[in-house]
């Protein structure tokens, strides 16, 4: 199985960060999800079980379970007579997921700012990630990982298991959309400003200001993702790309 180094440790969404402690199906699912998020597997790409089993040097049983995990995460789908393919996403789905994301993060902000210990803890964690984001401005992949980690940490800082569980349900497609929203290098500078202002608003316990920053930040990211989806080259008549070999 391919090992990637120099990546933010919480990248995996199925196992323990995609590393130690994750089951074999979780490791396979994490690796394939990375390929999907990074655009190495495009929407419509086929994922034959035999090809994946050969690639990861395992039987088809763990691959079949990994595909189930990917399907539950909204990253792949099973299509009659075509098998498992990478899911495509339309504008409506992008808008829905970003709206759900904002609703969950806004609720998290209210919980964080409603508790002094929670607010201090959130500021400490988010400030640490923000500093690493500043150091990753020239590394798009790492910046994308850290950006996702920042928003995930915001949810976790709320201390709500329900918010964390609900957020996990949109993580797969959301990571794809976030990558699309950061395809333009000049976006990073504006993103850093937004995150810094958000941390400042949380530190000041200004929920209204923090929510406004987050709303505008998410809206811009959503529109960038939609623009890139709209600009993609059309696929063939069956909507399926030939799968890539790894």
C-alpha cells in the first residue's frame, strides 16, 4: 500500500488518521478517498474490486468492505452494469452540504463562546493550526489538509458528540469541494485572513461577528467550488472515465 509522508496526521476519515490502529478496509478506504479528494480519480472513474485488490495486495473481501465505507461517505456509488464508480456532484449538492456545514459550525461557535474554558481551549487549538497554515501557503496539499483540520477542530472544540457525528457524515464530499475551492493560489491569502479574523472573534467571545465571518467564508468557498465544477470538461456519453492504474 502506498505510504504518503509529510501529510497532516488527521487526513484519514475512516480509520485513525489513515495510519496505525486502522483496519485494512479502513486503510484501503482512506487511500482511495485521498485519490478522489486530490483528483487522481475523477468523477465517473471505475473502481473494480479485482484491480483494487491487486493494487493493495489483499483479497477482495477487505476491498469490498472499503467500497462500502466509501459509498456510505458519499464518495462512490454502485451503478448497474458499470460497477462501482467515483461519484459526481452537482451544484445543488454542493450548496446543500455547505449550508449544513455552516449550520453545524455556527452551533459549534455558540457552544464554544458560551463557556470560558471551552473558548480558551478552542482559541489555543485553532491558533496552533492557523500558525501551521501560515507555514503551508506554498504547499497546496498541506494547506488543504490544515484548512480541513481547522474546521474539524472547530466542531470538536464544541464538545458535542452529536455535532461531531453529524459533521462526519458530510466529510467525504466536503473535502472534495474544499479542494476545488482552493485550486486558485491567490485564494490562500484571503483564506488565512478569514481564519485569523475568526479566531480573533472567538477570542473576543463575539458570536455574532464570528458567525458573520464564517458565513461569508463558507459562501465564497461554495461559489468557487461550484465554478470549478461548472468549468470541468464534459465526459463521454456514458459519463465514465477509464480508471487509472496505481
